[in-house]
């Protein structure tokens, strides 16, 4: 069963986009572009508040594995 976590490996600020991208099995860059496009369409403030709430309520992935080199 898949669980939604914040990513500790693929993060820029809090790891929300990276974790959500892993959950939905898409590229994290596409997820970040989606958040940016949504903020441009709706205004910055609602998306910023949504991102902060998501960062607070989405748990960190404590079982992460370091990326293979």
C-alpha cells in the first residue's frame, strides 16, 4: 500500500512536491511546474498557504533510502 510522504531525497524547500511526485509516479519537475502554474493562475497567496499546510500535515519519509550513485 502506497503512503504519501514528504521526500527527503528530492526536495527543494520542504519536499512536498518530491513526495507527491513519488506517490503519483510522475517526475518531480512536472509537479513543481504544476504548482507554479497553479500559483500564477490563482494568485500566489492561496497556493502558498496550501503548500504550507501540505508541508505541515504530510509526514516525512523516515524509511527513505539514499539514491544509488
